[in-house]
């Protein structure tokens, strides 16, 4: 018997509400903070220079600025929509494709099922972050001026590498339900696979699919942090000349992985530049964990 928990539902609604609110303000960040750059120099009343970019949170609250004087709060808000929507869309396409492959795997592949499992397991001995890096690093210069094309290419690669293991995971869930006695009886009576899936299996595995989806979102967010450190940003990067000899690479879209990747070398000197997007990632993952906990609590089996 399935028991629906009101506490679990509150967690789901609360977590989703915060994420939606964050995305809303990401489209209108000027409602919260100005996008104007900080002054080149900060002077005291006597006209003496007391600070210059990057400004710390104490000098320019709440989060300070990056190396070129851009407010970190504005960049975080502006980049939230790219981070959240990109991850959500990639996961949606993964699940659509994986679900179709999972049905074929569970209902029609019998003789070669073990071969498929082993092939996928062997293919993923190499961590996905390494695969993505070697596939996309040579393309950075090609798409440097076209952020949309690079974003679509990154999405295509992430969907491609994430689909096979997810298809096996969903397929194994379906295959497990096919072993139930009432399902075997229905198949012996000539009931179609489509009817069995729609009327029986889908109702049982639907909560698990929701859990898998949130888990996949969290995994993809962690992958974006790693890719950011390796210089792979959603939408590509922009080069800003600081002096005639030095320049910095910044994320075009201000997505959070790019904010970390473009400034992680500054951690020892200006830690707030890295900590701000890192804490933002932690907050988003915490919200997803709350949603995940709500789904698990609201679909308890007793």
C-alpha cells in the first residue's frame, strides 16, 4: 500500500518554489542588484586609494566583485537560469531517450542483455568528465564567438554520454517488475507490452523515475563544476585583457561552473570569487536534496 506523506509534499513544493523563484530573478537580476561595474579605484575622504578590484564582500557587500569589477551577486543571479535550465533540459532529453531505449532493452532484448550491460560498464571506466573534456576542448576556439552553438554542442555531448547508463537503470527497473507473477499471467493471456507498461509498470516505477531524475540533476551539477575547472563553460568563454601582458577568461553566460572555472586560481588571494558560486551550487544541490527527500517520503511503501 502506498502512503502519501503531506510532509514530503511540502518539501517538494517548497524546494521547487525556491528553484523557480531563483530562475525568475535570474531573468530579472536588476530587480535585486545593479549590473553596473564597481569603480576602478576606491578612495577615502582624503582621496587616497584604499582598494581596487576585485573588491571583497567587506568593501562591496554582499559578495564583492570579480577581477574586472563586476558584482558577483549580479553574475550569480544572471547565470542561475543558464545553470538550472541547462541541467534540467539535458536531464529531460536524457530521460526521454533513455525511457525509449529502456523499453526496448526490457521487453525485446533477451539474448544479448548481458552483452549490452558489460559494454556499457566497460565504456564508462573512463570518468565522463574526461570524455567530455577531450571531445570539446579542441572545439573551444572554433565556437569562441558563438556561445549558442557551443552550448548546444555541450548539451548534445552530455545527453549522449548520460543516456546509456540511465537506459540500463530504467530498463532494469522495468525488467524487475516484469518478473512479478501477475505480469507473467497477463503476458500469457496475450496482453500487449504497451498495455502492461501503461496500466501496471508505469504506475509502479513512476516515483522511482522522479527520484532518478533528481539524482541525475545533482550528478550533472557536480559534473559542471569539474568541467568548469577544466575550462569547459556553458556557452563558452570571453577573454578580457587586464593589462597588455595579462588577460582572463570569463564565462559568457556567467553560469556557475564557469564562474568557478574562470577564477579557481584566485582562491588563495581572493577566495570570495570562488566561494560565492561554490556556495550557490551547494544551495541548489541542497534544494534538490530536499525535493528528493520529499519524493521519497511521499511515496513510502507500507
